[in-house]
C-alpha cells in the first residue's frame, strides 16, 4: 500500500517551530488518516461516494472546531493546531479536509462568533462531536465570485422569516442537519441564519457526475417559502463581511491543507523515482527528474513557512484577509503543480488508482476554485497593494 510508507517533508526543520502539543495532535491525526482514510479513500472516490461514517470518528477525535472553546464542545486549541490537522487530513484526501473545513470554519465559527448564547449551546456541542453535520450556503447558481449580488431573500413575517432562493455547489448539502445560509433581508442587507433539515420547503439535492472531490458530498440548498424562526438569525453580524469572515478561517485552513496533498504526491513520486529504472538507471538519477523533485521540495518548504507564519499572525489576531488570500492561492497552486509533476514522474502508473496522485490532482482542481478562485485571490492581493479594486468594471 503506497501510503503506508509515507515520509513527511521537513527540509527546513520547521518542526522546531512547532510545540510538543502540535506534534502530538499531528501524530494522532496522521495515525487516524493512515488507519481510517488511506485504506478506503481510493475506492470511495472511484465509487463517487463519501464515507459518511468518517465524520463521527472525526468528531470523536476532536477534528471539528478545534479552535472553539471547550465550553461549547471544541478543543480550545490554537490556530497552528487547526493548521496541522488540516494538513494531515488533506494528505488523506481533499474531500475529507473539505468536510472538516465546512464544519469547523464555515458552520461552527459563525455560530460561535455571530450567534446568540442559545444558538451556541444548541448547535456547537453536536457539531463538535460529529453527531450533527453542517453546510454553508453562500454561492448561488448565478453568483459565485460575486456573492454580494445574491438573490436569496428573507422576508420578515412578524413572528418568523420566510426564506426563498437557492444555493449551489454546497459541500455536505444532502447530509447536513443544519445549514448556515446567507440571504438578503427587506433592507437588502445580507444576514446569516440557521436552517434545519426537516423545515418545510427546504430540500438539498446532491450534484452527481463530478470528476473532482468524488469522496465529498456536493449539492444544492433549495428554499421554497421556508418558515425560519426568528431565533435562528445571527444577531451579531450584518453585511457581506459576515460570510467573508468565515471564509478567512476556511481559506487559512486550506493554505495548510494543500501542503498535505502536495507532500503525499511528492513523497510518492520520490519513492517511485528511486525504485523505477529505465536505461539501466533509476529515473531519480536523471537530471530532469531531479529538477522536478528539487523544485517540488523547494515549493513545499516555501508553502510550509508561509502557512506557519500565517498561523503565528492568526494566533495573535493579526492575519489580514489579503495575507490569507495570498497563502491560499500560493499553496493550492503549489499543490496542484506538484500533483501534475508527480503524475509525470510516475508515467502511466500515475494515472491509476494504485497511487494517490491523480486523485489529489483532480481534487485540487476544485480546491483552486472554491473558497475564492485563483484569480479572485490575485485580485485581492492586487487591491491590497495598489489600493485600486479590479473586481468591478
Ligand atoms: P467588498 O465591497 O470588497 O466587501 C464587502 C464588505 O466585506 C468586507 N470584506 C471582508 N471582511 C472580512 N474578511 C474579508 N476577507 C473581507 N473581504 C471584504 C469589506 O471590508 C466590506 O465591508 P463593509 O463594512 O465596508 O461593508 O465586496 P465585493 O462585493 O467587492 O467582493 C469582494 C470579493 C470578490 C473579494 C469577495 O466577494 C470574494 O471573496 N469572492 C469570492 C467568493 C468566495 O470565496 N466564495 C466562497 C464560497 S464558500 C466555499 O467555497 C466553500 S468550499 C468548502 C469546502 O468544501 O472546503
Ligand atoms: P464564477 O464566479 O462564475 O467564475 C468563473 C471564472 O471567472 C473564474 O475563473 C473566475 O476567477 C473568473 N472571474 C469571476 N469574476 C472575475 C473578475 N472580477 N475578474 C476576473 N476574473 C473573474 N460555495 C458555498 O457557498 N458553499 C460550499 O460549501 C461550497 N462548496 C463547494 C464545493 C465544490 C466542490 C465546488 C467546486 C465549489 C463549492 N462552492 C461552495 C462554490 C465555490 O465557492 C464557487 O465555485 C467559487 O466561488 C467560484 O464561483 P463560480 O463557480 O460561480 O465561478
């Protein structure tokens, strides 16, 4: 089994920058990924099926909302702990990391940060344990990169809101117990609210035929005159900055996560290159293979340093949205390039499910699009350094 001999990359002794606690957490998640994800994930992807039972195990091991205080069922850990968890999960599969990103950053984070005390106590412990699964509805069929133009609406009906509209490309849609949904109110202000499975008029059909993130549930959230109790609205946030603050947390996690996928590809390619001979030499002895591998380890190292520094800033509450955008953009692109180069090193073997590379590569095509596309993050950096925004004409 190729994954079981995995050797993590640490070319610049970045482990010295981690605490013992970070390393203990990482080792626990790494063991779980080797034990519970690696043996089943290839077949799950081939069958286009998310192994839903993993969610309960992830909850039991504290992978959901690790930065949420213990009072609400979280682990009260720092941001670097969250990062190392995401790296290990994405080494397993981006789909497994996606489930954790959504649950932790896009559902638990807003309930903790913007929710009432009643909402926190009602939902967070169940979400932390994995007994309750969440989804996050921002994107709409006609509003992806530009979520501020959303048309999903809530209408104040006195004792409740009436929710109408549709969200698309939603991770965990058909398996969610609750969805954090963003909609415009009667004054055109974006509000966040919690919609529960079973509310009349709420359906969540799954999207099929994906070539990417096949071991992850993606689908729609459709609201047809859904009566949402007034106590389900977030009292403490209004405007587009609400969902964007959630994205800051998720994008941060992805900046760490993508390193896991990259390290798995690099490790697989390095081992294969040493073992595979052509022209009476291991292919690792050819300069062109060495160029590929040397560039990979260089890019992984740069990404690790970026993620670690961002984690320090995030722990100090000093990480800016544009720093997070830069790290998400760089690290996901780095992982995708490494997956492509690793696939080349394996030749024909690289296209098979006997190795994890093609699966990572296909997954990363989604990761480079969701949570803000590669180009949107470039424009966020452009805006930050020049002062001119180039999103609108
Ligand atoms: P703009 O006018 O720039 O901003 C509106 C208000 O928001 C504030 N803001 C932020 N606040 C916190 N964090 C950020 N990152 C923020 N970015 C902007 C801003 O200061 C302003 O506040 P205020 O008080 O003045 O109103 O908004 P815009 O309409 O021009 O759009 C900006 C843009 C393009 C950067 C943004 O909309 C964007 O990031 N678009 C990409 C959309 C996106 O990332 N969607 C992700 C959907 S969720 C998902 O993909 C989950 S995948 C899950 C998985 O499986 O892992
Ligand atoms: P568009 O916005 O239509 O963009 C298409 C192309 O145009 C892109 O290349 C983009 O960079 C470019 N473009 C757009 N605007 C500009 C501009 N101003 N300047 C230059 N180029 C521009 N969303 C959720 O809300 N919740 C989820 O859980 C979720 N999970 C997802 C899971 C998967 C597997 C996928 C694939 C997506 C998911 N998304 C989710 C949606 C994701 O966030 C959007 O796909 C993403 O934001 C891009 O939107 P879009 O696909 O509509 O592309």
